[in-house]
C-alpha cells in the first residue's frame, strides 16, 4: 500500500469514526474494557494521549486507575509533548485540572509538569490489522518514540472495532503493538 492509498484510507477512517451514530455507547464500553484490562497490569506509569478527531478518550479510565493505586504506589499518567526537532514525543505528568497549553499541532499538552518515561503507552489507532499492526495519522511520532525508548514500554493500541483492517500490511517504520483493545474487548495481547 503506497502513501497515497494510506492517506485516502486515513481520511475514510476518520470520516467513518466521526459518523458512528453509537460512538458514545462504544466509548463507554471501551472505558470498561480498558479499566478491567488495567487491573492485571503492574506498571505504575502510563503514557496516554489527548483525544482528537473522534478518538476514544482514555483519560477517565486512567484517572480511576490512578486513584485506585495500592498503598505506597504512586501512579503517574502522562500526556505527550512533541519534540519537533527529533520528531518524537516526551511524556509529562497529567492530572485532572492540570494547567494545559497547545502544542505545535494545536493539541493540548501539560504545562510545566515533570517529564517521565512511561512503562506502558496507550497508542491511539485510527486503524489496526492483525498481529500488532497499527495505522496512525502518518506523522511517525509514536513509532519513532517507541523505537527509541529504552527500555521500550509496552505499547497498547486503543481504538474502535470499525477500524479493523484485515489486509493491512506493515510499512518500513512500523513498531508492532503488544496488545489491542476495542469496545468489543481485547483483540490480542502478547502477554495474555
């Protein structure tokens, strides 16, 4: 699949996602799937994303995860800050009511909070295919960030089931996901 085909596919998937008449009901189901999936995880730091273009909003489930921390365990949630020079993402602490500002792409990011490297990253998926394949917006920020992080965090795709692309082929720079969650449940999980 060439770049033009992927651009057209991205456009189509965004339109489909925005037009889903039951998107709010699907989002509620995916909140529950994410909350239950997080119960068995041991990580104490998660990098997430600010939802755009009809993406699922993981922040309510993550806030609850942070509040449910066992005694003596501090859990941290981070949102990405774009490093334009290196075309990667850095994660800064986020919490409800956190001061925010727009990044270079007009997406809200935490303002003046501590940077950290997450142990687990929730990765928004415009589309997804078999065995860890993901289709994002085409900027390469998530893949490059995952490829460069040491140690590499677990990468968990989050998206709606309508984005499943059974014939999706990897591009040269794709970094495979470790798990994929939709409103229908856990699609795959390399650990489970």
